[in-house]
C-alpha cells in the first residue's frame, strides 16, 4: 500500500508548548507509515524532520509575524508543488495555512474569546500589548471560519471541542473526530518524580515544610492564573504558587497587582523537560476557563502528582471527580479551589488515592495510541473521495427529491457526512444528509428561479468546488444542472457526473445541457429505457450511460396495523404535469372494482389537480369509496402502506409532443418494500422496477378495464397477492437495496479518478 505524501505545516516544532509537543510526539511515530515533509520556521535539534523546508521568520509583533509566515509558507509550498508535485495530504495543527486537507485542532480561538473575559485577555498592563492580542485573536477567529468551514478533515482533543467545531462551523454532528493527547508514561512516572524531587526542590529553594502548587500554561488568562493567585493568596504562608509560562517583565505585577503573594509567587520559565517542576510540586492546579485539553494535567497524573482540574478542560472528559482528580465545576470559584488545595494537603489518604488512580488513567493514553489514531485519519483522508451534489431541490416528496436524499445518505454512509456537500438551488426544510452548503432560494416550490438567483448559485457552486477540489467528484442530480457541474469541473479541475432520472432527459436537451452531458466523466440513469433515451437525444455513444437503479431502505411494518383486504393505495403529486401517473384512470376503473370487490382507494398526495380529481370521483359516483388524504407525514405514509393490500399506479408514457412518464418508478419499489403487489403501466422505466407476474402486474395504462381487472385479480387471489408482494420485498432488499446502491455509486465515484485520491 502506497504511503501518503504528507506536508506538515507548523510555525515551530519543539517541546515547550502543548501543541508543539503533541506534534513532535506524533511526527516521531508517523515516520513509519507516512512520507513526511515539514514546513516550519524553527525546528529544535533532536526532533524528527529529515525532510525539512525551513521558512525564514521576521522579528515583528506576533500578529505581523504570523501573517508573514502564512504568506511565506503558502508561497514556499506552491513552488515546491511545481518542483516535486503536490502532496497527497497537507496537515496543519490549527489554522496555519490556507485550505489544508487535515487539521488537528488544539485551540478554538472563537471559544476562548467567548469564555475568557475581555478585561483579562491582555497578559500585560500595557495597552498596546492588550490591543495587539485582541487584534490577533480577531484575526485568528476569521482564519478559523475560513479554514474550518472548508472541506478539511478535523480532529479535536476532546468531545466538547469536537461538538463546538461542528455547531460553530456548520459540520454534521459526529463528523469531527476525537483523539485525546497522550503521555510518555516512562518519561513521566512516580519513580522519576521521587528520584528528582529533592534536587528539584532545592533548585527552587523550597524547604521541607513548604508546599508548592503548580500551574503550567502560556496563556495566563485562559489557564486561570488569576484564579490560582487569589486561591493561594488566602492560604497559609508555607503554601507557594509556581506559574510556568513565557513570562514578560510586567507579568508578576499583572497577575498579583497588590503584591499579596510576594515571594510566594514563583515565575518559572518554560523548559523542554518539565519533570523537575512536577517533582518539586505537591499539587497541580489547572483552573482553565477554556482549554482544548491541558496536556500538563496528563503528564502530572502520569508522574503521580495529584491534580485539581477545571471541568472546562478537555482532559476532564477522561477523569472522574474524586477518583483520579478533583474537578472544578466552575473554574472561577476561588473558594472551592482553595478548599480543594487544603483537602489534598491535609488528607494524605485522598492524595495517595488520586495519585494511584491518576497514574492508571494516564497509562491508558499513550503517544503511540494517539499517533496511530491520527495517522489512520490522515490515511483516511488520502484514500476517501469527497462529493459535491448539485441539486435543484433537496426537499419534498417527489421521486427526484427522494432519490437525491438517498444518494446523499448513501455517499455519507460510504465516505462520512462531512465529505458530502449538498448545494440545493431551492431552500430545503428537509435537507439531505451531508453538509448543506447553500441556503437556497426560498418561496413557493413552483416559483420560477430568476436569472440573478441562478447566477448566485453558479458562483457559490464554483467557489465551493474550488475549495473542495482535493479528491472531489461533482454530481449534478438533474441534467438541467449539468452546465453548472461542467463549469465547476473546469475551474476546479475535478471530474463530474450527471444523473438523468426520466422525462427531464427524454426529449432533446438544450445545447448547453447536451454539451455538458457529452463532456461529463459519467452519465447515469435509473433504468435502461432512460439511459437509451439520453444516449439518443444527447448524442452519446451506445451503452455509455450507466444504469444504477434507484433504491429504498428495508422496512418492517408498524406494529398494530392490520392489512385491510379491500384497501388499495396510490401515491402521487396531483398536478397537471403528473397526470401521466394515471390517477384519473384509476378513478375510471373504480366502478368496476367496486362492483366486484367493494374495495376502497386511498390517494395520498396533494396539488392543484386535486380538485379536478375529486370532481371526477363525484361524477362517477364513487366518492364514498375514494379517500383523498392529501400530503401526509412519513409515519402516516408508512401506516398507509402497511394497511393496504394492493398498490396501483397505472402510469402511462409518451415521447411526443412533450415527454411524460416514469423514468423508473421508485414508488413501485417503495410499495414492494412493504410487501405490496403493484399494478403498473406497461412501458418506460416501470419495466425495470416491476417484474410482470413476479412483483406485480403490468397493464395497458390507457385501458381502464384492464386496470380494473388487474386490481380485482389481486384482491380476489390473496395467495397471488402475497407471492407478488414477497417478490417485491425481495427485490427491494436485494436488487434495489440501499447497500447495493451505495456500492454502485461508490464504484462510480472512484472510477472517475478524483485528483489526489490514492489507492
């Protein structure tokens, strides 16, 4: 199996920060399964990186330096792609570059901005420094929206952050992966802590009767340093507080403005090996206001150091309060933090119990496990397509709308919901599975779409295709959108397919549609009849259009609903355009059906033609035997199928002067799914959906007597009806199953050879 070529983009690689240390540990272990190239400004000696592209940094305020880095790494990677080809995957630990393929999210700046009070955001009393930091966070929030709303695969260190990424950046629930940080349980262990404790305390000039509470973090406000200072300030003088951070000269004055702690506050520098700090300390205090994980907590637990941890830290998801740590429900509760410190210092049995349980918990989360899980996600990205569905409408009860949702669901099952984008021209109150990427045009379903609205849709589709282009295949779910798919394909360099369902593709297409169909990588249809019509009318070669039948999910009948031996069901939209479905023919046939069986007909569906059909039923004197139920919920439709004994829809078809008819007849498969025998019109796509004398009866849809005879035959012969119904159910669960449909569309997408997809 080919190793994915992975470009890793990070400003710095060292062991003096949580993000940087995590990436260092991962890179060491990724080298056995990924081909790595590192783009960075600084890499410490001894860390992985045989293939390193160093990017020159500048001395400037952090905001300016970051954006210079952002531009420089983009330019460097662009040149490198010209020289050696683009990578299979670009990985970034955070929003460090434009359009990465995979991002390990270590901090959500938008979340920090919300949870940390504005007056604490600055780490200094300097107004210019505070302003700079706020501008930096605003800039980071903008970049997060740009990157995380894109197509990149994301993982987070905690479930809380994963849910936040999903809700904040429009990703389906459950699609952001969770991979907790790890710890080296040999490097951080109780034995090493005991060995180094005496020397470590001497280095900090701590006497035997003094206790040290430790806080580790480069962001004092985020990590709750002010809470730690106030919690320790009210405690006896023998309790000291050590804060490990990249300190500035005025940080002490900012953290302890009244000088209450005095020399009890130790400002400690960040070091590559923090073991001496853990060895010298008696408690780790982590009252984070917001923390994606807090790696020092896991290191402290592995070292046998009891910890007090904020419930807002991601690592808290791995802990049980009172078992392996003490959890602060409110990290700003100074009194409770002080109380917890007193408990741990005064109750040696509790401290020992937390040390033992904390060590066991830490041993479960290793860097080997973290690196294996994250490498698998990078490989998943390299080997899994993305699909952009262009749909006229992703809502409604029509066959094309239901088929669109089935396609989105099947692709989501195959690739993941986050890898399926749906651009629906009309607004969708019942969006398909996947990522719904377009608000759509609101208003009545039959309202004509204006040219400006079409133009907006085209622009949005092209922009989305450009951003999603890695491993992307585009599918127009209606031939009228084939020109849009073609434009997206040309600009993004991605393959595209066009789905032709029925009458919309039976006639001579517009020149733009015909050109798009001929240039498509794949054209597919649900029936052989439709496929042949598309080939003939659009100038495609014989047998070039793939046939992938529509599908339905398997279903069990609702409990407590009994079949009515005299109930016949039909389902259709009642519009002038859908008169070919034969509801009027059913009404003309019904007097004979009543005369021989006294059966009742239920018509589910609504539309402007309903009033005419009600009048026809009245004129024929059959109103008491025909129920027009209108549009019903999915649950009510399910019950209607379960209650009926026969399904009838004698759809007719014609090609001139304007095409009409069933391109496939999905409704027949839905009836079969409920073990109903069907009466269908002979010809067109129905012959692919219904086996005559197998799953139903095919009749002349223009002959009311023949329609009536078929219905009466099924009502009078229960064994025949049961046999045909069972065959219909068998077809629905095999030939027309969602599993087979998913496998077919997966094979089709992969055959299009999306750019960047590896074996």
